[in-house]
């Protein structure tokens, strides 16, 4: 029985392109973002992978990425579940601000702490630790049981919600996960042993 989980960060969004803090705001993919999602689908197809179930956040950019991938796989009718538990980290008062302007306003060091510390949230927003506290219970209750039943599961989400999952799956420390880059539109493929431990990891960015 195959126990397969594939994680994909959404393709470039309109706010990624503008260098804005996006969080829970809902811009769509850019043309490049659509191309990244299509490429992800083609790469999975080349590997002979198909899915039994898909999960995505409540945000358009993740949903659109999933749709492009499934179109490449000929699986547009696949059962898909959307849930805000998989949403990007909420950047609070930084949402919608240009990252360069933010550094000018609050200083490089403070913005670096908000972006790259594990447990220091920006004003009104979430830290990575807080993001993990909503992502991981959902993953353990809704997604992992499907994988362990032998379902091949696709998850399209966001840089920080996926970091929360990667941290757990790969046994990384808070310091290690903060250094981990999660490329847009690049699948990370996990296969699991019968006891739920990770048997293999293939990051198509490598």
C-alpha cells in the first residue's frame, strides 16, 4: 500500500511580485505563478503520480495552484477540501505593506525578527509557532489519517503553513526550519512507512 503526501507551495502571487506582505489577503497568481503551477503538474505527471484527495487553504492562490496541477494530471474532478487552517501566516499590521518600506519604518533588525524568529509575531499577526499551532492539529486530524489509509494526498498551501508541516515531518528544530526555503510551485514528495514515519523525501527543487 502506498502512503504518499505531496506538498506544493502556491505559484508566485500578484503580491509576491509587488514585494508585499500578503498573509490572509487573497491576491491571485501572476502569469508566472500559473506557469509554475502548470510545471509542477507536468513534473508530477512525468513521475506517474496521481492523487486520491487534495487539500488546500481557503485562499485563491493555493486553490488556483491546485487546480492547475490537477488539470495537468487529468484529475480536474478530484475531491478537494479547502480549509483556512492551512492559510498562510497572518502578518497582522504588516499585511499589504511593501517589505522595503517596512524595513525603513521599523528598522532592518525588527523586521528580520518578525519575519525570521520562530515565536515573535508582528503586531496583530502570527509567529511561525502560532501558525504551526493551527496547521498541525488539522494535519494530524484530517490529512495524515487519509495518507495512512493508503490515499495519495496533494496539499497546496503557503510558505509558512508548509514550513510547519515540514518541521514536523522532517524533525527539524525551530532554527533549522527558519532557514528552510520552500520554493514556489515545486513539489516535495513524502512516502511513509506502516508506522507513520517518513520512509523517503524527494524535493524536486534539488
